[in-house]
C-alpha cells in the first residue's frame, strides 16, 4: 500500500513533510499518528501500514531537520504537539491515537499530554528517558549488551 506524501506549511511559516496512508475509502476509520525514531524519517513502517490497510489511517511527519521538514529553532519535545495538531487539522482529523518508537516515544507521550482532548491513546515503543534523569545510567544497557 502506498503512503501519500505532501508538505504542509504551519502558521509560523515552517514546512513539515507529511505522510498519509489514506483511509482506503472508509470514512471514520481510526487514525494513528506515528512518531519516528532517531535518526529516521516519518514514513510509518510498512508492516504497520499493510496490517492496518482499510482499518487504520496512519499519519506522520518528519520532525524538524529530518527528511523534508525545516528547522524549528529552540523547540522542546512538547512543541511537537502544535505541529501534530496543525497537520491533523489540515487533513481533517479531529481525534487520533499516537504511537512513537525510540526517539519518537517521548514525542508521542508529549502529544498525549498536551493534546489530551484529541489523543485517544498513546503507545511508546523503546522510548528514550531524559538524559539527565536522576539515578539513571543512560548508557548501562547499551554497554552491557555490547560486551
């Protein structure tokens, strides 16, 4: 199944590159907004798109400075919520679930917190913890698995 791509200009003048699996002609099917990992681009993983064909609409965009999206100087992780809301509005999507993998996990969780009236649920797969979390040895697992 092909995923359509387009660019959407946000109110602040930035452009984000958007991916949309479409609705397969089924109005009202659930939408999941995918948040890509690092360093990847926003195209939702083909196995997920194929598995949900006709029953799930997948949306996504390249985060700032990834793929076809421009920079967003001084942004926070939570700033992604405004971008997601603009993309969803432009594509006529009112409510949706969010899913993020790796570096996209915190972005999905931020959307769930900031857009609580619009986000139906959130999934974080292998998400990253903040680097400065007290008591967390950020490199411990990676170092142990490389030995």
